[in-house]
C-alpha cells in the first residue's frame, strides 16, 4: 500500500504544510504561519512513492468569496 502525503503549498511564499492543517488555519487567517505573508491560494500536492504531483482541482481560496 502506498502512503499518500497531502501537502498544502502557499502561493505567496511556497511554504508547505500538512494540507488539512493549513486548510484549517486558512479559516482563521490568510497569513503564512512562518513568514506572515498574505496568501490567496493553497495548492494541494501529494507524494506517492517519491513522486510529487500538484492537483489543480484541490486548491482553497474560500476567504476570497464575498
């Protein structure tokens, strides 16, 4: 069985975190926890057996909605 590790990459600084962790963080603020830059989107990236692939359908930008 292959382990899938979901990562959330921030558009402002390219810092990455556990996707579900940064997704929860984004409901509170859109500032990067490390550098405090404002992000507009989180891209979900997953790693299976050492190959990393971005999933363009798994982005979060909910705080931009009015």
